[in-house]
């Protein structure tokens, strides 16, 4: 199962979390089948999110979607996020 990692900084975690929660129906519609959120113990505004997909193509389409970029902007993501897709070894 492909897993997408997204790492970014947020200006306000609570505001980011509300937008993330509101984006849930869109994520599911875009083939996300699982997710988790992690915060750095050194810098709580450094957030890493994982999303699971059935296919690599689904993960790539999610990364390239305008809806994701818009949600990130609305959520207060600061700077350019890092994306990487992995598969089990």
C-alpha cells in the first residue's frame, strides 16, 4: 500500500487542524484510505502527515491536486511542503 508523507510548517497548529478536519470528505473522495498526523517534539509547528492509498497513481494525483494546495493555503502552511511517496519493501 503506497504511503504519502507530507511535511510542512504551520503558522497556527489549531487553525491548521480545523482545516485538516474540514478537508476529510475531500481526502476520502480523493482515495485517501488512512491518515495520521505527527508533530515534532522540538518544533510543534513542524507537522508531518501520512496518507495511505490503494495505488501510487492515486497518491500522485492527490499531491498534484489544486484542492490540496488550496486547503494548505487556507490552513496556514508556511513555505513549500515536502512530499514523498513510499511503498512497503
